[in-house]
C-alpha cells in the first residue's frame, strides 16, 4: 500500500447503515475499510441519493448484503491505494458508480457487455457504498471527474446521468422527438443532452406536478404535461424513468411505427396487459441494465462541453433518511446529495 498527503486516516468513520429492508437507516460508527491490492480508499465528499437506493432500502431489490451502506454516486479523493491501483494517486478526485465489480471471464464480459456480467457486484447493494465518510472501490470501476464540476454537482452524473445516457443511446439514432416519462434525476440530465443535440424533448410528469413541468421546460423541453396525456406530436422514441409499469402502454400509444420505448430503471411495477395493436408495426420495448465503463467515459467527456447543469439539494450525511423520504414522496427537484466533506 502507498499513502501520502496531509490527511491522517482515522481508524473509525460514521456511516448510514441499512440493517433490514423496510427500516430507516441507522447512523453508526464503523471501522474505516481497508483497500485490497486492487482497490482504492477514498475520503467521501459527496454521495448522490438515487432511486435505486430507495429500491434497496424499501426491499424492492432482492438479496442485498446486510447490513449495507447504501449509495453509488460517490465523489471523493484517494487517500490510500492498493499496489495494483497505479492509475490513481493520493489526492486524485474520483467517482465511484453503481457497477463495482465484474468477473471479466463470462461471455458478457468477454464480448464488451460487462453491464450484463453473470457475477457482478454493485456499490451500495452487494458492496458497501458512499453513505459514509470513507469508501473502498475496485480500481477498474473508478472514474476521473471533470474539474469544472463541484463535488455535489458531479455526483448525480455517476448514476442518474450514466443510466440516463445509456437509455438515451438505446432509444436509437436520428431521433427528432423524444418523450421522457418521470422528470427526476436522470431526466433532468438527459433532457439537456438531447436538447443540445437538437432533439425535441417532451416531458411527462405525475398528474398535478406543475413544478416538475416548469422545471422540464426550463431545461429545454418543448412540451411538458401529465403522464396520462398524449403529446402534441407523435414520438420517435420514449424513455421511462418512473418505476410505473402502466406507463409502458401509454408510451407505446404515443410512439410512431418502428419507435422504441426504453425502460430505464432497475425496478418497475408490473406492466399491465395491453393490445398487440400498440406494439405492432415494429415498435420495440426494451430495458436498460447497469452501465459500462465506456458509458461513463463518454458521458463525463460530453457533460462539461454542453455544459450539463445538475440541480441538487444538499443534505448532511446524518439526514439521509430525510433525503430518501423526499425522493419517495416526489418532493425533490433534480437530485438529492449527501455531503460528508468536513475538512
């Protein structure tokens, strides 16, 4: 191991811990984790609060590591590096995303589809995450971050941005009219990229959420309305970020022949039956799973050029439950970020 720099690494840290699904996180003092030869230890400065965290906490994703420290939009600086983690030096600012490990040997890893790895590990779900003062991460799944973003501003790019970007790519090329269902963390990032590239964005929000509609219009959407409404123009493609299965047939009805409906979440309520007629004429429904390192590199390169502006609401680490509750109740505009930088 190598270490250098002004910071003395303590032996213990504070973290917000999920002890059982469906319960509140508990503020605990724990030993600071030690990196193995392929890992880095970072002092966490900020960690975004993602809807996937909510699915973990609420027990909607099966078999989490318990107890678990949630959080997978982690921003911090390296304070200790394993002997194989030569790409990073002490003091480097890096980001840690959802995918925390892949096997490298299964058919998916060997064919450039590491996001579908048969034996993956996920930050904040099967690996401890960033709702803590320190975190360790596999050197292969850490990103250098653009210096033009502050810690809290860049955090949402590491999942909301990444899965949103992959969803946008999966929607297809040459899209002129894109529908986005659910205008939260991912949508507010991707709508800016789409608008920058000349795509007309149509934003669909929960009924009565006029603040979200105004927010969407302020970020470049050409129309914003109720998710039960039809858009004023047919869509070439649609992305569904809201975890609501009934939006799939709604999006199909709004989409042209040959259009694609992308389900961009890790969890969704059951999709109701719908007539084949709205799928016919070569419409496609597809999901998006996780991310690849290429997705991260591309997004983190393009975001500063636009530049993508993230809307965040900051919370101290100890208020993680409050941040999760606001997300659960749909009371956030943009993304929540936990701040742990006390230096």
